[in-house]
């Protein structure tokens, strides 16, 4: 499934996802709303910028 972060392009499996408030994210940066502009750092993704 797609990461719940609206600006993220990552696809994540539920078993590997970070779950927060009933949504699934590819990592902590997306789950926490990109603190200090931190992106998820996955190749090809520009979220958090």
C-alpha cells in the first residue's frame, strides 16, 4: 500500500510499516510529519523537502 504521507511516493507492506493513528507509513520521518524537514530517504522520493 502507499505510504499515508501525502507527499510520499513509497509503497510499503503493512508488516513492515510504521503504524500511527491507524495509518501506515514507510518510516518514522513520514509518520512524525517530517520534523525539521527530514525526508524518508528512500530512493526517488522527495517528501519532506
